[in-house]
C-alpha cells in the first residue's frame, strides 16, 4: 500500500485556517478529562472514552488525566468507568475556533457502587 507524503496529511488542517490567520499544523484535543473518586482523589486507572454520533473511542492517557478527540467539534459525550463504581458521563458541545477546536476541561466524579466488589 502506498503512503501519502506527510505534507498531504496536513492539507485538511491548513485548508481550515481562515485567510490572513496564521494557524499552526498541530491538532488540538477537544476535551481534557480528570476523574475523581467519591472522596475527590484522582483516579488514574479508569477507562475513559468519548462518543460522537454513536461511535465510541478511547481517550488518550496523558499526565494528570485523559485527552479526548483530536479536532472533534460538536456534541461529545465523555464516559468514565471503573469496576466497583457507577459510570459517570458528561455531555459537551465542542466549538470550532478559528484554527482549532476550543478545548474544554472536564472533571468526572465516580461514585462507589455498593453492589459491586472493588
């Protein structure tokens, strides 16, 4: 299979920049997610994903949390799960900025599920 030259992969990002605006070619994440337990302590081993139009995609683990959706604009649901806890979700409306999406910071708090063993 023939691969496209790298600069051709950047064309969609460059084409999205308004005339006269100096946009960079990096991609921005749509949501930065932190997950907390019932005591407000950070959970670093949760499963975090995002859903757009029914398609669910895992978020990328980054220092201090997760980053979700590279340049994904529109309605996005963030989902956090961990065994022994109830699932937590939040619906976001991610806006498209001049060059990149306008990222949102999200904190989800997982509550213990007394019916599940931890």
